[in-house]
C-alpha cells in the first residue's frame, strides 16, 4: 500500500494494492524464469506504482503494460505525487528507480520487454 494514496479499500472492504506488475513479464499464462529476461535484469521493469483502478491485494491478474506511458491512464502506471511527474518502478534485479513521465516512449517500451533485444542506457531515462 502506498501511504500517499487515499483509496485504501474497495467497496467490499478488501485492501487495495497500489502497485502492479509489468504485464510483459508477469502477465498472462506464460511461466518465465530469470534466464528468460535476456535484455538484462537491470534493464527490465518488474512492477511499479499503479495510477488508479487499484486491484485488491493478492488479485492474480494485477498487471499493466508500462509501454502505455506513465500517468496517461488510470489503468496504467503512475505516481500519486502530483509535484513529481512520474512513478517508482522496481526492476528485475531488485533495484527501484523513479522514471519521469516524459520518458521517450521507445525507451519505456524497451524497459517493458524482457527479451526484445533493445539496448537501454541509464542515461536514457
């Protein structure tokens, strides 16, 4: 749960998760292993702050597509901090980084894919 988000429970009083997984890594019915992330663990988004439409904690399909942009839709990723225009993401290597919503869409898509073969440098975001 994110303390900066007011919405803490749904109408059925289930606690809501303010974070979601990357649909391209954790979504669907495809089992993936760390070795399947060939773009590099430090170059692949694992999960991030959800922009809205929060799902109950433990909901099995709590994933979103980061390539849709940051703070673009309530069904995507985004942070509750209006003064900081972006969102925090955890990467497959366990690190956490803030990504600005102005990130180049090509770079964001590259960070979203586990095995797209794209090259991403830390300076790109």
